[in-house]
C-alpha cells in the first residue's frame, strides 16, 4: 500500500472518529457543537476548552438540580451523604456505600474521619461555612475501606430548615473529567496537525439543512478568498464542478443519501482562473443513534500532482498518537493474505487480545455476542461493494465480560473492484450504553410494575399502525380500570395499593402472547395492545378469560381481596387509523363499560352491533357537528307536585345527526369531554338559553327558570363566573332566570376551585342544583359544604320505589333530609300516577318526568308555557292506537328477535345483531321495543329474525314512526318491505299461531320473554 493512500485512510478514520467524539460531547452535555470550516472548528475548540474551564462553576447548580431528580437517576450519578451540624452521618445513598465499601457500622463514625481521615482546621472551616449557609467546593483525597485513594471534588450544600442545620455532601470523582479533557486535547492536536496539510480538505455535509462546511484548504483548491466564509448549499457547490462531472457527482451523492452509505469519486473542480483541479473525494455517512441520516463527513484530496509533500512525512509521527490511544482501537487486514497488518494498542485494551492472537487463528466473529452475530454477518457483504459499515454490537472480552463496541469498517478496492484490504476503528461504548438503557427504561417504562408506560405504548401502537397500513390485518386496543381501587388505597394504604397493581398486572399478563403489550397508563389504569385479532368473537373469548381470571382473590398482607376490572376496547381500522383515535375510542368504550356495571367490558366495534356503529359514527362526526351548528335545544318542564303548574324546566341539548336523527346528550357528551369540545357545547347552550328567555319576555310569554347542565371543566376555568355575568348582561335577562345543574363528579374534580366558582355564581343570583343525587359516595357531606338551592333525586330511585321498599325508604329519607336543610327537592323520571302519589304524600316539591311531558322542541314548549298547568298522563294507562291497516297479532309476552341494520341509503352495512322485543305483528309490519335510539327514515332498512311455532322467520322493513316509552326505552313501528309470497307465508303462520292462542290451554311455542322490559334491556 502506498504511503499516500495509507495517510489518506488514516485521515479518514481520524476525521470520522473526531466528528463522532464531538457529536458525543454535544449530545451528552446538551451543547450544540458542529464541525464546521476551519474558523468554526477553532471556535468549537475554544468552546470545549472553555467548557472544561468553567465546568467547576456549573458544578454546584448541576448538582443542586440533581437533588430534585428521581432517585433512580440521582443514585446513578452521584455519591451523596447527609450530615448533621456535628458532621455525623444522617443518611447516604447506595452509590456512596458501593463506591467506598462502607457498611452501616462504619457510618456511625464522624464523616470526615471516616472518609478523609482528616480533621484539619481547613476541612473544619469548610464544614463550618456550610453550616452557616454557604455552599463550599474543594478537592480532597478520599480513602475507601478497600482499594486505592480517590481524588475527589466535594460539594457541601447547606439545607435550609427552621428546626435544624444539615448539609448535603456531594462526592464527585475527578478522574473521568481529567480523562475526557486529555482525550479532547489529543484530538485537538491531531486535527490541528492535519489542518496544516495543504492538499487535503476535510468537510462536513449537513444533509438536513443542505449546507457544506469545509476546512481552510478549500480556498487554495478553488482559489477563492480565504478570509470569506464558504458554506454553500450542494447545488451552489456544483457551480465549481466541471459541467461534465456535475450530474455524476449529484447522482452519487443522492444514491449515498438514499442508501445511507459512503462513497468515493473523482471529479474536476474549476478554479477561479478557469483551470482544472482533479480531486478525489472520499466520504462516510453519519447516522444518529436511531439510524436516521444526519449527513456526510469526508475529505477532498487534490490529486492533480501525485507528489506527496514532505510535510506529510513530518506528520506521520503525530499519527502514532492516535494508534496509541487505549480508548480507540485501529486495525487493518490484508484480505488476500488473511493477516492483520496492524492492530493498535486500543484493540488490545478493548478486547484483551493481541495481533498475534488474531493472526494465529482467532476469528473476530467468534468474539461477538450470539444475539448480535447474525446482524453483524448480514452487514459484511456491503464491504465488497465499497460501502463503509458503521454498527454497534457486543463482544466477549478475554476476561469473560461483554462490552459494547462502536465499529467503523472501511474497505479498499483495487482497480478491478476487488476488495484487498479492510481498515477499522472500534471504541468501547459500554458505559454509554448502560446509561442509555437506564434512561431509556425510565422514559419508556413504569418504575413500579416494570411495564411499558403510556409513551412506549403509543410508540408501539404507531409502529403497528404503519405496519398494518396496507394490509387487512386487525388489532385491538384495550383500556382497563380496576374497580374500587381507591377504596383499597384508602383502607389498606398506598403500599398495599402498589402491591395490588403488581399482582393485577402479573395476572393479566398470563392471558397475553409475547407479541401483545400490557402497559400502565398511571394510577389504576392499564392499556393492552392485542397485536392480531381474527374476529370480534375471538376477542370476546380472550377478554372473558381475563375477567374470569379476576375471580380468584388476591392475597395481600393477609387479606383476600376480590378485585374486578372494567374494560373498554377499540379495534383497528374500524375505530380509527391513528393512535389518538384508537385511544380515545377505547376510553369511550370504557365509559360505556363502567356505565353498564362493574366487572364488565364494552367493544366499540361498529361491526359488532347497531349501537356500536352508532357510537363510532357519533365519535367520528361530533367535531364537524359543532362546527356546522347541528345542535338544537329541547325543554322538559318541572311542575309543582301539588298544583301541576309549570315552575321551571330543564334545557336538554339534542344533536340533529344527518344519519341518526336526534341524538340524546347521553350518547355524545362523554365523547365531547374526551375531544375537548364540551366547553364549546356548554357555552352554546348557555348563550342559546339566555337568548331564548329574552325572546319569550319580548313576546310576553310566561317565563320560568331554565336549568342548564354544566360540565366540571367550566368550574376549573379562571374567571368563568365573570363570563356568565357578561352573557346575562348582554342578553338582558335576570340572573334568577337561569339555574345551573352540577353532578357530584364535578365537585370531586377539584372541590376548592369548584366551591369558589359556585359561591361566585350564587353572588350573581343564580340558583345551583345538585343533579343525580344519591348516586355518588359523599353527597351528604357536600350538602353542608356547598350552597345548593335544589337537589334532584336520581330517576333510578323513583322508577323502582313502588316495587322496592329499599328505594322507597331512600326516596322518603332524601325528601325528609332536604326539607330539614331547607332545600327544594325535584323528583326526576316520574312516569306513573303511583309514583306521583307517593311523592305527593311525602311533600316532594317538584316533579319532572314523562308523566307530565317528555323533552319537547322549542315551539311545543312555548305552547306548554302558555298552558301553564299540565295534567298527568300515565304511560301505563295509555291506549295504543293502531297505526296499521292490517289485523295484528298481539303477543301475550313480547317476542324476542335479532335485529340487524341492513343498509343506509342503499349502502350495505355489515353489522352485528341487537336484541329487540316485538309486541305485535301483522302482514304489513310490526311494533317493537328497544333501548336503541334509531332514526325514522325510509331508506334505512332493518332485518328481524325470530322463531314462531318452531319456524324461523326473516322480515325486512323500515321505521315509519317512533315514540318514547321513557327515558331509556323507545317504541318503533316497522313497515315491511317483503314480496307477495313472503307476505302470504307470514299470514299463514300468524293465523296458525292465533288459532292455537285462542283455542289452546297453553301458549303456542315462540321466543317468549317473560321478564319486564326495563329489566330485559338493563
């Protein structure tokens, strides 16, 4: 090998390693350092030197900041000891004990006697100054229990306390800093030496920002002003390249950037005097630790004159310094002879093996960790094509320990393109890897359960979305909440709660495959990523196994705890194409699961049922609905329980959905809270109600107070009461024209902030009512803390009080207690005269429910206001009027049927079935009960499947009318869409059933449902 080529190759290796070193310093100390042109290089060197000079000044601030870090990082970085005013040890961290070998018995000795074996006046002065409140920094020699003395930097930081004077002692090993400074000075000397070689120009190409940075030799090559800054873009640099060579250089660079490989090329530069300069460019690629492209680094050599300057010979001796560096290993291998030509001392230091070991048969690949070997071998073919390899892997040291290496390998090809030699540079990055792994773990994993955290979960989720983008594969996202976890924490303590979280996660993990991921979001919330699902049914089987696995008790500190979980599930791609959509919809499904009761799950899959598809489309369309103002207001009156006179009303928002018709707030407000739209919706309701009250007054219509439901978010907004006051003033109404309803969950969010807002609203003259009273945990205490005017008894108590003594007594107790506290009581969900009579007997003040009126639109409510008094209409006594032309068969007990939404506006839907109850049927249609809120549209086709007299029937039709039975159930009329033959077959079947029904002693066979309708759909 020619001496010129040898120097060039050494320069390439040096230049790359130097750049790597600079970048490492930049990343580690969070400084922005780039290797620019020669002037910039000088600035970089000065900056780094300044860094080492001033690092002592920054040491105190850095250490003080560390005192606030998490213990995991704190323990990893420093040895720390806490002293009392007498210099005795109060406490220390584990790193202090490990580094100096002391035990608990040793810590009973005075600190300075133990570590420094020095009680001189100088040390005492430092300590006394620290006790007096002044931070002290000084150097000293520490004596471990075993081993050599250590050169230490000691920082004494006083702790401010009213009761005692204490001092933190931070012990810093000076050795590492001195090594780094020495290593940097070596690199600076080598770089300065190479800067004196006239015919070689080093450069760095910033591929992200498209800028080239050259050393000073570029000015001689191009004959340009050396004093001017030359940092051109690549296209600008091409102006100096011979026109015949430009396209070739452009293509070579582009290929290198695309393939992330280095290259070697010869081309001509045009000098300022229009003469040509033949140059040879050699480059290597620079990647960050994630494998992303940063740029290119390399050199341009003027090969016009092949005579090597004698000046280079003078620099050869300085190159030996790099070879003797123990932190960097350099080697060269003759491929044809299979022998190592050179191995530096650094290789021996890093691996434990000498050049003789390798030349006597030791294969480098035999040192590589088995887990890294395949990747290493797969990279080797790149060398044969002239590509430089840069990779990281582990090797086994001669002493048996494993070490992480950063490895650069540069091939040399002959004129025929055959590889003749390899040149390599290795560095030991074991400590760097250990720190990276610890920091990475803390950034991506939960320290308690050791599970991935939310950020790691979302990162994995995003990768899976990209992987499945162009496939038919499906996966599921699950969100889990432990039911009643707060109770465990409050009764058994936080430590018991932590242990339960670990046991819970371990039990869930048993049901997952190695490809699935269980993560902890925080608190008692967990997330699961099921990487592959074959079907919704298969997913249900897995989830049921998880729930069944919770049936066994958790043994915790001598207690047997029975724990359940609520689970919400979204699926890809049905419920979203981004991690945000999938997480949001899983959370929505969790809310539905919690609403359905504990130890339950809900799958938000629009193919699983009509309701799931509706939930999905509502979540998809809500933001657009708010923007397009698709919301409208309905009003439900509140009447005086004795006189039936309207004395108030509740404003209830409805969404006029283009596909589903009117959508109730219970179906979309939870989604609005998740999407951050709830404040915008509440503001619209408030403004609309105030505006409408003003219109009624202007038209001399009797006005009653209108109550508005306000979400918890509003009470956390600064100065929100002031905004309410402005709206009242601008619309020209009175404060007592409106009332605000809040739930217990609102108070739980931040009781002090909510309390302040409520008192401010009360000062304005607005009445406050507590909604859904009796469903929370601490309602009684809130009645004494907050200035409520009304309480609204939850409809769940009202509905069952004439059937359940428990609910009856609870309702009576609430009314009695409220009257004692001088609070007005509103009974919600009153539907029957029986319920009304009980409430009147107990002197309940106000009634709200379907007995007097369901929620009605604005125009109908105006008519009710004009009537002033509403008569009760008992739903149980309503006579159903026939809406059919044909004779109908009334079932003694409802007929259960499977309903499927077949198509919408001609668009075929593939959804699961929903259970409904058919009350009567004719050859023209049927009437059914459901808890689904469905639109009245002729272009929405439903299919019903059931069984009568042992015969399976399938009927299709569309909804032509609907009525609200109560707040939970709807009644629908279906008009069939069947042919003559199907109609005749149905007529024969119904006639046969009717004959058996009228003449038989027992009911004919059919899918009969005997339980009450409300219980069936519960």
